[in-house]
C-alpha cells in the first residue's frame, strides 16, 4: 500500500511542478513599442506558482521516502 501511495505522490509532484513552471512563465508578458520593451508581471500568479512548486517538492520527497522504505 505504501508503494502505491508513493507512486501517486511522485506523479502528483510531477504535475504540480509542470503547473508551477507554466505559471511562472505565463506570469509576465512583454511588448516592444517604439523600441522600448514594456514588461508587466502578475505578482499573485508568481506567488501561486512558487507555492505549487514547493508542494511539488514536498510531494516528491514524500513519495521517494515511501518508496525507499524497506518492508519489515
């Protein structure tokens, strides 16, 4: 049972990491107008992306821990 939960946590970590990275890349937009580059960033979207990445790391560590345990 621990092995199944570990695999589910690792898959969830990969999904959260993907969502977090996409959130970071989509949180800012830039436009070049008359030779000047104008950039706009969404701070709350960046914060949410960092939270998703953090949760992904925690899920990955938990999944690896559960998979690494030996049966007693």
